[in-house]
C-alpha cells in the first residue's frame, strides 16, 4: 500500500508519495502564504522514520518551486532530482536561488530517459524500489537541447520538464510537469507511452499543455487530474473521466495492488465513475478505481 497526495496549493503544483518501500518523494512545491507550516508539518509527519527521502523538481517556474528555501530549511533535502540545466532568471527569487544551489550541488541527481538509481528504481537487500521511472528527456535530442539553450537565456523552463511514471502494484501514475502541447508534438515519437491509470494533466490542465489525442489514446488514462488554474485557461478533457482540483481541493490516492481509493478535501465534491467501496480511512471518500 502507498499514498499519493496532490495538494491544493492555489495555482501551482505539489505532490508527495509515501511509497510502500521505505521511500518518500515530494514532487514540486508551491507554498501558499499562511499554509507553509501546515504543509511542512504534514510532510515531516508522513516521512517520519522513512529511510530515503527525495525531492523532485520538474522545472524552476515559481509555481513549482515557491517556498523551496523554506522546505530545505525545515525538511533538509538530501536528494534533489531535476533535469540537468543552466536556467537563469532576471531578478531571481529566493526560491529560484535555492533551486540553483541544490541543482548545482552534490545533492543533485539528474533525470533522463531510462536513468536508474538506488532506490529510485533499483532494489537491494536493504530496501525496495520506489517504483519511479523517467520516460523523458533524451538529453541529446535536438529539440530538447534547444529548450536547454532557451532556459539558459532566461526563457520559460516549461519544456525541460521530465515525464515520470510511478507504479505501485498494478496501479500507474504519470506526471508531465508543465510540458507544452507544441513541444510534445515535436518529441512524442521518442517517448514510450504506455497505459496509465492516473494522469496529472500537464501545465495544470491548461489548454496550452493539452495532451495530443494520439498520445491520450496510447495512455488511455482511467482518470485525468485537472490542476488548479483559472477556469478560462483549462481544458477539461471532456471525453475522459476527470477530477478537477479547483473544485475537489486536496486529493488523496490510497493505492493497493489493484485498487485506488480516492479522497478529496471538499466534502461536497463527487463523481459518478468510481465504485463505492465504503472506505473511511480518510475524510471525504468519493469512490474507488478498480484496476
């Protein structure tokens, strides 16, 4: 059993995974003013007594790194995962400065397609794998190299986002950061897309990050999570089952071998495509996805 939580942090992204293998992972951060201590205290509590903790930064936009310096102070980051880059920004925030410090330190591990590391996706006699695998980027791809050049010049880092798959039992999750539609169209033939159960829509579900239809057909997601962004900017993936975080609030995925029990922060939120298994482990159960 593992827990995946998508935190409601305003117009930003933040997730954590409490793996079933002595691993704990935070993906991105966006600490809203007034919620910093609540989130940090939750992360501390959930990762207590876990042997390996890591922070994955998909890319250094402020809505994915806000408060990184505070997290690193209160919950020291010993394993910092990101795509190798030399991103710069004019008038850098404290969070971006912290990102650069971690990115360029000996705590950094650089992500690329097929990379492996103990205990990200390699097990041994000490502990099991976290179940995380990287599908993109291919670092010598010309389109990707062009994006690295642009971020070095201070342009948007959206398209250096890695694509990360998490597998627990038979349940599969996919993150794509803020990768944009136009860039995905260019590089899609270099990515090994397979079916997933939960897809976190890139760029918070914005139209600018809509996953192309031919990729969606390969992924065949059972549920797409549409993140937090202004409603006017969102694509609601009308042909698919969706949970919209703007309305649902925090989303907890309680993951078993062949079932995901789903809970939300808004007790009035509901959907009609999940099975009711009567679960009560957390508040506001909305149903189960049976794999």
